[in-house]
């Protein structure tokens, strides 16, 4: 998937996180998770956009690492929602799977960038 597709996909992920969070129970726990999921879910999209503006490979790697952390945190909160049975599992599971897929995509992206950065560094030193 190219950067345009990922930009769209992460934005859609953010919207889905917000929509799911807004239907959580209005309890202390539900309200806490609501804020956390909205924060990290929207952060995936916002920080991915920032990676596209990175000036250097090092900046890109740093920014994509933040995207990975936020996607993984989203995955955590979605799993927690299911563990605590705050909504039907079938409602949260597709978004949980998407968080996992996004994390995996961005981990591979970071590894590729690190390899390219190392290759460039080695080539310049030769």
C-alpha cells in the first residue's frame, strides 16, 4: 500500500476509533478508555501524516516509531474493551484487527527504512 492509501487508511482508523469510543458505557472505566482510545487512535493518523513530511531518514524513522507506539496502544485499549466486556466482542474485534495490521505495516516500514539508512551510511563510509 502506498503513502496515499495509508494516509486514507489511518484517517479512517481514527474515525472508527472515535465512533467506537463514543458508544462506550458512561462509567468511570468507559470514560477513561474513551479518552485514551480517541487520543491514540487519532494520533496514528496525525503522526503518520507527519512522517510524510520528514526531512531525513532519521526523522522518518523517529516519526514512524511514534505511529507504531500509538497503533499498538490503540490495539491495547481495544483488547481491554473486549476483556472487560464493555461492548460485544464482534463490535470491537474488527477495529482491534485493524490496529494490529497497522502496527505490523508500520513495523515493516520502519525496518525497511532502517535498512536503507544503514545501507546509505555504509555506502558513504566506503
